[in-house]
C-alpha cells in the first residue's frame, strides 16, 4: 500500500490547478502552428524499407494573440509549479520527500486508480 502524507489543502489545490493548466496548455499547443516563427516546411529522406518520408508544411508562425496566450499559460505554469515546489509543507518532512512529492502528483486521483 502506498504511503500517505498529510498534505495541506492549499498544496493539494495548487497541484490540481497545475495539472489542469498543464492539460489545457497541451491542448492549446496542439492547435498552434509547429513553429512560433514563420518557417519553411521540409521533407526528410525516405526511410529505409519504407515509402514514408517525414515532412512539415510551411509554418505561418504564431499570431500575436497566439503568442500572448501561450506566454500566459507558461507564466501560470511557472507560478503554480514554483508554489508547489517551495511550499512550506516540504520543510516538515525529514525523509521521504521524493516519495511525498510523487504521491502529491497522484493525490487527486480516486483511490481505485492508485492501485
């Protein structure tokens, strides 16, 4: 059975917010052009024993709005991850800090998902 820790509610809430913002940013990033700056596309060499060639279409780059929204996501992710990493709770542990940090990442999951 995994070890449990008495995480304070504000730390739990911040970790959940970090998960949510990270998922939202990943979803948003998948909708963006492959390059932030305008870049020409390319086609790679043919793969051995295959007809597949890797390639990318031309990238128009990010619009000002897209760049601003991506920057907002990254700033929020930095803020939340810093809050989690520097929370006073970690100073209360004399050992198992790594185990506790890993447990925090999964603390929001239902008990049956952790087994």
